[in-house]
C-alpha cells in the first residue's frame, strides 16, 4: 500500500530524480525570503532539501520545525546557487502541494542547529528537539551501528544472546541498588540489577557454553563525565571452561576490531600490553593509566628513608622526571604549584638539573650529597631534566598520578590521534575499611582468588584476584574476572568480608545452591558500550552518546522523574514516606 506522506526521502534525493514528481515529508528547518522569493529547507533523518514554489503563499501557513508533507517536481538549481555543504545542493523541489502534519509554535526554546551550545538542562528538557539536530542525531545513529556490529562479532564467535531478568534480588556489587517494593509480598523488595552477574554465572552452570547480551545495568551512583546516572549498557559476556587468557583473547578481538572499524585513529597492536595493578599504581598513579602519556612515576621512598628533610621523612615519596623543560619560566612552575594545591597538596617540590649535574630549585638546599647522587642514579637524570616530588603518608600514588596527568596536558604530550589499550590485572582481592574496621571486596566479590583456597593461608591484603580491566586512554572500558565457582572457596572469600554462611545462603541463594551441582570453571567480562562510543565519537561527556539520558543531578527533566506517586500507589506496595527530618 502506498504511503500517503511520502514516496521517497528528502535527504536521499539526487540528480537522478530531476524532472520526476515526488512526495516527501519532514521538518521545516528554515524559511528564507530572498527578495520576495521564499525558500524553505526541509529536513528529514537523511538530510535537507530546498523547497521553492511559483506560489509563495503556499508557505504562508508554516512555521519553523513544523512537520509537513509536500508534493512537487525535482529540478536542477542554477549553477551559481549550488550548495556544496549538503548532499542535495545541486537540486531543489518545486512544490505544488503542501500539507501541515504537525504545527510547531513560533517561540522555540532554542535553535535546533545550534542546540549543542545551549545549557544542558534545557537541552534535556526538550530532548526531542535537541535530537533533531543532525549532529546529535548522528551520535545516536552511530551508537546503533556500533551495537549492531558488536552483536555480529559475538555471534561470529559462537556466543548465544540471552536476556536476563530486570527485577531481581538486591546484591552487594559495590554501588547502591535501585529497589522496587513488592505489592504481593508485604515489606519485601526487588532490585534492579547492577549487572547480570549472578544470572550469567548460573547460565554457565546450566550448560550454556558462551553467553552474551546488550545488558542494561542500574546503579544509584552520582554522575560524572564518563558515567551516567542511573543506568548504562554493557556488552555482557561469559564463557564456560575458560581461563583469564581466553577472555583476554575475546576482549582484544572485540575492542581492536570495533575501534579499527569505527575510527581512523592509530590503535594499539595486539596483544594489548598487560600491566599488574601494583605496577600501574606505581608507574602511573592509577589503575586506569593513559598510556599516551610517556611520563612514568618513580618510587623514591627508599632514597629518602633517612632524610633530614621533614616533609619527605617517614612518608611515601614519588618522583616524575620530565626531560628538556629546565628552561621553562618561573611562572610555568608557579602555575603547577598552584594546581598541586587545588588537589590537596601543600605545593610541589622540584629540582632542575644543570649542565654539571648540580641541582637548582626550591628544595635543593635541603638535600644531602648522598641524596643527590641517589636521585641522579635512580631517575637517570641528565642536563635540563626536571624532577618533581610528591610526598604523602597515604595518597602519594594517587596524587602523583594526578600530577602526571596534568604534566601530560600542560606539556602537550598526549597524542589525540591514538587509542592506547592495556589490560590491568592482578587486582587485590580485599581492601581495609577503616571506618567499619573490616575488609571489603576491592572489586567484584564473585572473582576467584589466585591460588584458590591456598590464597587464604597468608596475609589477607596480599591476596590477588583473577580480576582485570581493559583500559583505553585513561578510561576503564571493561571489567572481567575468572569467577569463583567453588562453593567452599566462595564461603571462605565472603567470610573474610564479614558474611556468614547463613547470609550467603540468603543473599546469594541461586549461586549457593547451583554450585552444589557441578559448576564449571567460567570467566567473563563486560565492555561498557556507552564509554566505548564516547571514545569513538571523541565526546567529552557520556550523555552525548545516549538518546534520553538523565541529567547530571539524576533527574529526567523531560518526563518529570523522579516524581510523586499517589497515596493509593504507596498503600498498594506497603510504603509510607517518612518526613525528611
């Protein structure tokens, strides 16, 4: 049956249609009066076409951003009127009939074509208008292409796509749950899944060899530039009878092939570099290193173990050597000192190496000759080098990482035409929670400790997990692990974090029971789709990759969420809202 609104797309018209009668529809992007001749730009998803008419009054009833359907003949433009900025720039449609399908008000909240320059909250309130901007729409179309490609990659690798539940039980996965009250079970709650973690492990127990899904995940975490509030999507996957190396191989193929296909930038060659958590924290001050930055951090704690310089005594000391900047003006160094104060440091010490290998700088006078000799050897110092010092009792690694990043930016050391991947592995299984005086899981609580049950024979803080992250340009793109499939090891691992067997039975009922029926060794990972697309699009804000994101404050300004519900709705789910105070 013929479509009553169009027989072709406005943005797909070309010179093959010249002299042909067409019916097209879309939105009025612009109305221009050129000396009594009216020109209208009509936009659909695929592009823009110019409309003209022998009867200008035909355009009297339209306003910008109204949806219309027009019938007319395609004709060639005069050569001096060509517009090489659009694909239809050599043609136009001479309109004979126009129907307004949906009128738009005159006072638009913003101009569609410049919507990205508008305050984000206004954009999100009128997101359907913002998405009419071709640049914004292009991001969403790009997202669709990437997800379709990821699906094809997984299918080619013999993974089976399976959907797991959205309503499930609350689980300690490291973030706050979104909880859903039950109408049928008084005082009981469901939770939205932070990840399909337990379900995908149960699928392995059920005998599925390789599973994947484009999975929505829900976490009540504050938003930031690379993390949206509320929900995000990941390429969730799991493999039976698999080792850490098996997951590395699949992960490397996914990231390498996807980034090669959708980017013109240089990509890290395979295999990706492997870096232990301990090495990453030492050399880069973070477990998400940006390897485009060539600077590395040096541990100088031992060199200052007997120092007379009080700020370096009995603390962790890190150093960062930068070559060929000894001739920078004092103002440059003063600016860096000011930055250091903004991140909680009292300032930043540094020395400049002179031609005779003597030092110049604010802390040189506090150094002994032995310390100078040790620094030259440890940092391989030569003339015109500058060595920066970061000293702190607890936070020296993190602070050094922030200084390294800042130096990389200020010295223009970051190559923005590269995607530098690495795999950070061997994460510590536990970390000490000083406030509650107990051990917490550092990452995923369902990871297998390296060494199995024997791992618990030594110091708790020395236990390393079969846990790893894929990192690109300083952004964590995926977390993965070899899972703990042994019930006895699982009970031991959770007992260290303060969970009794009774609690495990209650909180992880599915896994606790299933692991008694021949659970296979299994491993998996979950690349974050939103972050992948953010990097591929070179966007600095992850919300630019999502059709209807929450605002940074966690509200949906377009739909009015979160909002009030009626007393009847609250009674149905046995909820009473307490006074805020």
